[in-house]
């Protein structure tokens, strides 16, 4: 259930990024990918961090059945970054659902 839900949610987030034209064809530069700031916020937009760092790393963890993070809070960042973008409410909700699910005690 844990890995199935996470995989499904990652796919839904990716799908919503694509439907909102936030999915990039080209990855960020090597320097941007190495940005140590939270969410790589100084070198790439949040949607690129989701696509090229978060979704990729989480997908690997799911595929390997490795331990997943148990206390995440991506939705507050999404809400902050996209606070004036009503059309991204569904995307924020999907991220929040993943936050809540992974943060539940097991």
C-alpha cells in the first residue's frame, strides 16, 4: 500500500505538472542540480525541483522498496510559490495528499 500509493501519487503530480505546462523537456544545469538550498530554490523553479529531483529520487526509492521519508512538507512550499495561481490548486492538493500520507504514523 505504501509504495503503491506513493507511486500513484508521484504519477498524478507528474501528470498535473504536464497538464499545467510546468513539465520541462530539458533538465537544469549540473550546477543547478547541485544547489544545496532547500528545494534548490536559488537555482531552479519549484516545479523543476519537483520534476528533476523529488520525483526522480522518490521513484528510485519506490522501485527499490527502500525506506521513504516519513515527515515531509512540500505543500507549504507549493502553496507559497503558487499562491496566486488558482489553476494550480489541484497540483497543490496532490502534493498535500502525498505529504499527509507519508507523514502518517505507521
